[in-house]
């Protein structure tokens, strides 16, 4: 947020020139509460002091911050620096990591402005080259798979704007603590859409420092998972019970090719058509239907108009559901609400939806 006293009042010109120190010209906030405080604060250079330094005056984000998850991670675009500044890679790198480590204004894909090669692990090998020779040992995934791309675990798609999801620039460790009670979906479960948080916990225990020597510290520090968090797909649980921001991010994951490969897609139609019926946010309906189109094709997922009136949408979903329910699921999906006969368990779905947290939500893009 620009420091008002640095601007030329006559021309209203932004004084910042690329390459200069950002904190000379901008205050950085870590929650909407802190942003509001800065807006109300005296705007002289003397009174502001060092308020703009990363982490200075940091306040605890609120659960309903429109721009932040409840652990302080930005949940919308335009806050990429804020996320990076919260990362150990930035804080411990003493300025070595910057936007220009991976991005350039010219000579690259204009959509994301990534430097050539930085869409691969080479972006992270700049500082963490020792992982190159032991990639699969570290990731527990085949070296050429999406699970071995560093940013899928450490910079997952936990950010929403412009009717889609984007990578978080808070480079972090995918522990469970940052997803419990924060609304922020877990990185593992944004790819393994069919798995529960209980499954994720058991996978994380297997990492070095997890179950070796019986050390479960990373798990013991967390509050216990609920019965549904143990047994029900985290994606389905989020779409059934999460608030609109969580639902938008999770719904966006269903069109991710890596998630479709890891989770299978035969269950998308039966489950998503039921969840869509009760979705009041058009953006979430759009993203969930985009996942259906990606998995089953445009023709199989039509017609559905995410902006139609409720009665028309309900009729369209009934027709789609009949199409997707025609073939029972033939494989074991233990974390998904299906009966032994391969049909959606309507009682479980109704129970999950009954616990929905659905206040009005705004994401300030």
C-alpha cells in the first residue's frame, strides 16, 4: 500500500522506480485488519517510521479476512510479495530471493512472466541444488511426476482471483497445522482429491523426521482430526462444509490435470452434480462445472448454465446426474461417500451438507 507522503501531490505520480527499495514507498500489511489500521494511521514520514518493514507491526489475521487465510497466507493475487516475505526462503536468504529470481518482464510467457526454465524445478535448484540428485527420495513421488515438482507442494494453488486459482507465493512446508481451522486447503489434498486429511497425515508421518524413530511431533502438536476429517475426502468435505473462499479454491483443483490423474475422474460427475445443486456462489459453480468439463468433456457436462435461475439450474443438474449415475463406480474409493454398490450415499451427503459454514464472503481482488 503506497505511503501517501511519498507521492507527488501535484501530479499524483507513483514515485517508485523499479530497482529501488520497496519499503521506502510502500507499507506492507499482513491482514485486512492491519491494512485498515494503516489507512487510519498518520501519514507523515516521521510518524510512519519503519512500519513498512516485512513483519513489522504484524497482526493476527482474522478468520474472515477477504485477502488472507486465517494463518496469514494471502488468498488473493496482488499480494505475491506479502506471501514471499513470509517465506523462510526469503527471510533466511537475506535478500537473495526476489521476484526476479523466477520472473522477467520480457522474453518469456506473458501470462505468468516466468523466465525460461523456471516452470521446472530449476527455479528451486537455484538455492536448493542438493535436492536434484535425491528428488524422489525427498518427494516420495516418481521424479518425472507432478508430485515431484517443487512448487506443487511448496507453492500450491491456494490463491483465488479472476475466476480461477493461482499459486501461493508463500513458500512453505505442507504441514497440517496451516490447514486446520484456517480454511486453507492442504497442498496434498488439492491433488489427491479423493483422499482425507487423515490419509494425508499418515503420508506426512513417513517423511524424514516423521515416523522414523517414532517421532510424531509434527502431528502431535495439532488438534485431533474430526471423524469426518479422518475418513472423508478433504475436497468433498470442503465443498460440502467450507466457506465460499475455500470452496472456490477446491473447486478449481478439479480441472487440474495432475489432480485428475492422481484421483481418477469417474466419481466427479456423481459427486459434483450433487454439490452444485446447493452452491449459491456463481464463481464456485463455474469452477466446479469447469472440473466436470475437463474430466468428462464438453458434451457430457452440458447443458449447464452456472448463471441461470435456480429452477433451471436444478433441472439441468438432474439431467446431468441421471447421466453420471447410469454406471455405478466399480472400484474402491474408501474416502468418498459411495455405497458398496457404487452409488452415491445420499444420507452421508445430506449429513455433510448440513454442517456447512456459509456466511457471506468477499475476496478483494
